[in-house]
């Protein structure tokens, strides 16, 4: 019985101790401004995004998370900004973030007040003044430098 319990614990450790995959969306309005959310949990500004649900692909998760958090719709998928996988990029858990530029349409609204405290659009030049969540300042730097990174 002890060997079954030990094998079960090892198996659960192998299954559960894996990074999770999420999307980070850089939503660009028709006027060229970028939409950010102020996170409810930290009060910091960041890009909308979230975890990829079971059965979803990256594009579907991007569209869903964008609509859930901002009320915006994807009009065009731009470029891959990067894949960010540093174990400490998110203090809650080890996550791999796929950051995508998307052109959006609609009016930004807080759709999920449990997650989003505020929403606003900014000129790219104003982002350096903001306290950014997670590694989103790095996403901004990479985007403006026109880099596609794997980090």
C-alpha cells in the first residue's frame, strides 16, 4: 500500500509541477494607442490576458481573454512579440506567456471587476511612467524595439 501511495505522489508531482500557458495581449486601438488594465490584485497596470483553457488554441484564448477583460474585439492579429518563460515572471506560479500584438475595435470597458480595477488607453511613450505588472515592461521594450524574443 505504501508503494502505491509513493508512486501516486510521484505521478501527481510530475503532472502538477509544470508551467502553465497563458496569453498576454498588446491591444492596439485604431488611433495607435495601447489598452492596459489596472489589475485588481496588485493595483499595477498591465496588458490583458490570462490562461489558455483546456481545449483552446492561442488565438481563441486571446480573443476570449480580450473580450472578457476589456470588451474589445480582435480585428487583426499582429506579430508575436515574444514567449516569456522565466520561472519568476509571475509571483503566483510558473507560467509561460505568449505575448501577441493585436489590432482591436470597440470601446474598452471593465467587464470583469473582480480582476480589473480600471482600463485606459495610453500613448506608447507614456508607458515608461507606469508601474507595470509582471514582466510587462519587458514586453513594451521588446515591442518598441521590434524584437521577437524567447526569454
